[in-house]
C-alpha cells in the first residue's frame, strides 16, 4: 500500500458518522438512571407509608441532595471526558 492510499483510507475512516459525545452522555445517563431505579425498586420494594412520608422534610431532602450530587458529578465527568476542555 502506498502512503497516499493509506492517507485516503484514514481520511475516509475519520469522516464516519458517529454519535455525538453529548448525545451519548445523555442516553447513557438516562439508561443508568432507569436501570438504577428498577434495581432499587426490585431490591427494596415499595414503601408502605409512602403517602405520609412524601410530606416530610427528610423525604424531600434525600431527593434534593441526591439530585444536586448527581448533577454536579455529571457535569464534572462530562468536562473531564472531553480532551482539551477547560476545567
């Protein structure tokens, strides 16, 4: 194989239509959330006093803390996974 042929082949491979990284991250995060929710539901099961527990501060605080932690971790991981991005 000649050098020019190799360069043309590498150039053709580089132009492939791959999924954008941003879309892949959102699909992965959604799938991971869904799998974690299903596994949690299967392992722990439904809570019998969910109707009364939803109105307590502790119940809401657990979701707020978890969502804040997940959002900041997701943003940090996305920034660190992009080569050359400012962190």
